[in-house]
C-alpha cells in the first residue's frame, strides 16, 4: 500500500521545475515575488512545494542561511481563525523563533507578533461597529452581549437572562482578552502601515529573505482564499519576501468570482495576474512518466535496501530527463540498472509496461499520480484478499480486469461478468476474436457498449483474458467498501467517487466534473450515503460532510432539493451562524433560511447571519 502524502522523493523528475522556482526566487535579489504552482487535484502540487524547499538546501551557490522558510496551510485554519491574522501569526512566530536562534532582530519580531492582535480586534469589533452605525443589532460575540443585556432591561428578568449575560461576557472575555488590550497605532491605515514597517524592519535586522510556502489554498472556501491572498498583498508583499502558492488556478479564479459577484471575466483574470506574478503548472504526465512512476512505486514497496531504492530513483529520474531524445523508461531499462531484481518485482515492471499507456490516455485516470496510487492500492487490497482466501489469481490478470472495471462503460463490465458467470469454466470466450485482431493491429468492429477507444486499446494489452478462468478474479473484485451494498449496483467510477467523498468530504468540490458524469440513479445513491453520514453530525456550522453534500447537489438539482429538505429538519439547537454563508449561494437556500428564521428555537446569532445574508442577496423574505 502507498500513503497519499506529499513527499520529498522525486519520482517524476519534478526537481527540474523545483530548481527553476528556486532560481527565480534567488534571481529576484530581494524584490518581492509571488509564484503560483498550479495543477489539478492529485497531480503533485504539495510534493512540488517540498521539492522547492529542498532545492534551496542543495544549491551550491546560495547560502541557506540567507533564507527563512515558512510553510502555511490555510485550510487548517479555516473556520477557526481569521485567515489574515493566522498567516501573519505563523510568519511572525517563525521569525521570532529564528531571531532568537540568530541573536538578532528578536525585539522587532516580537513586536510584529504582538501586532497580530490588532487584526483580530478589528475582526471582532469591526462587524458590530458597522452594524450599529447602520441602526442594526451588533453581530458576533459583542452582539450576544448586546442581546443578552437587553433582556435585563425588560421587566421579565429571570435567572436564565442573568445567566445568558454572564455566559456571553465570559465568552467575550476569553476570545478578546488579548485584543482588548492591544495598543492600536491609530486608524486602520496607520496600523496597517505600522505592521508593514515592522515586518520590513524585522527582515532587515535579521538580514534574511523570507520564503513563504502556501499549500492547500484551493481546498478553502472563497472567503478564506481571498483573505489569504489579500493578506499577502496588503501586509506582506514587501522587500525580501517571496511567496510560493500551490493551488489549482481554476479554484482561485472561482474564489475571485464569488468574492466579486458579477465581475467581468477579464477582471477576474487581471486580479489573478496581479496576485500571481509567475504562474507555473505542474507538468502533466506522459506514458514514460506514468510508467516510471508505477515502477518506482513498486520499487518503494519492495524488499530492496533503502540505498538501492535511492540509487534506482536517481537513475530513473536521469533517464526521464532524456526522454525527449527517445530514451525510454521500461522494464528493459530497469534491468540495465540492476540485473538481480526479485522475480516478483520484474513481473510488476511488466504490469507497469502494459498498463501505463492506458492509464495515461483514459480520462478516468489521465496520468494523475494520486489516482494511479489509488488504482495500485485497490490492486494490492484485492491481491491480499486473494491470498487470504486461498484464491489463485494472477496479478496481471487482476490488474487488467480492475482497469476495465474502472474505465469501461459499466454496461460492458456487466456483460463481461455475465459471460464469465454463464461459462462452465469461467472464461469470457467471446473476447477471443477481438483480442486476436487487436493483438495483430487489425481494426476491431465493436457494437455498443463495447465501442470505445479505451476498450480497443485494452483488448490489445497482455495477458489476453478469453482463455482465462476469471471467477477467482471476480470473486476478489467484489465491492469491499462496507457502505456500498450489492443492491446499489454502482459502477466502479460511482463506487470510487462515493468512497472518496466519504473519506475526504472536504475535498468533494474537486470531483465536480466526475460527479456530473454519473447517472442520476448513482448520484441518488451517493447522496443517500452522504445524508446517512450527515445525520450523525450534532453541530451544523460548516462540517466537511456538508461540503460533500453540496458538491452532489451542484451536480444534480434534484439532489439539491433533497439536501434542502434535510437541512430544514435539523434541530434548531444544532445550528451555527457559519452554516448560513456556506449554503447562501444555493438557489434553494431561501426556503431553508425561511424555515430556520421562523423557528422560535433558532439561536439569535443564526438569525442575525440570515439577516446579513438576506441583505447581501436581496431575495430572502424573513
């Protein structure tokens, strides 16, 4: 099995791109610069960030002591802290620690850290001050104190009202203890200038260049994304700073559209270009890279010694750098590196040789490293089931069948399994003339549901299956996810999407295209399972499972109606204000807000959030 984590081990010859990014930062010579590392979900952006940092430590002509690196994951702070304050605090804390180590600039770094409180104070009171200036009730914690205190002026004072005021004051005290005591430099422009000046002086006294590596920004909600980017431009984009931002540029532009509702697409692009000076895309993988990646994954899980694995990795990356000259990374090349590979590892090299072209071209995988790992993990699980149950299954046969299950038309997969089950020897003999023609390079005439470019290529891949007993392979290929029952009859793509949204619900937005390609029957099943999980949630602010439900609802309006009905039935005591903006842009949200607002038990902060959303959208009647 392979963990789905970023790594500093370069399996794809990305070091050349990482070294280029490092060179751009060095050549900036202290001028502020922002670099966007863009790419779709799972292509290796986080690993690229790790490689960029490692590139600095390996440069022969640059003193590593001249740079201070700070890694910031905006997604970790979403819902818990103001993005601007969180980013500035992470940077200030790192600089303070580094200043202590270097014995220089410590006082300035501590002052910068102290000024973070001003940002939190501005967030805490800013909304309430603006509300009261417009004659509206204050919001947030100050709003709770205001509303609870108003009860004491009513003639019907009871112990509950007194307790509410006490609790509200306690909450305000706990959150605002530091920010209330913050010494402000004056007006917001003056304080912002003071933060910038303090930041510049800290770097100048320490005589360092700051490199901030920002990851997972495309996993954040639009407000967090924009707040993080604006913090860079407003507070931190100064001399001796560089920012490397790993995010899918389409998600960033989506956040800009949401933030500036109705803005022209040209302005969206201009805003993006102003924030990201140097856009760099993670290179897409071709057949050579996919084959090399699979082989190195097999090497990583082998019994070879660590130093052997590293030597093989380096040789493969060197060869990948020469593929433009016609050099190949295949089983034959691997055996020139080392002649005594274990036989089972050589067999896996053969599997990578055969499957790489299809895993590169088929749209369901498209050379995506994360999806390749998932495919190999599924293969590993099924082989383990085979061994545990004493089922003799050839790994190459199982891999070819798994690829068909994942990428072919579901109706074709059903037809294949039907043929196997109806044959006394478990052989899909109808494939024989097709496989023979495909192997000879002849045109194969196929009818639906077999008529696809993928199946034509798949038929030519060894081993041929027409004479294979596939009953054991199908036995270990039964759905292994406990939430997917046989009666659901999900396609392999539907089953994988369901597993993904349940395991990583916060990342479901990245599956939008694949969700829209599912049949409505399958989308209904996926929403069924999501709502089953959602019923276990006891606090409805912005739980990750809500992100998954919204992704399905955005793919099929009929699922939006189901989600609307589900949310209207949530107990009022479970509602939190953050759920309101989370669903505010949905066409059906008005009905949900009306139901919540009309419920006496709905908390006052939730009703206040609904009022604010109504003013922003202009369509809700409450």
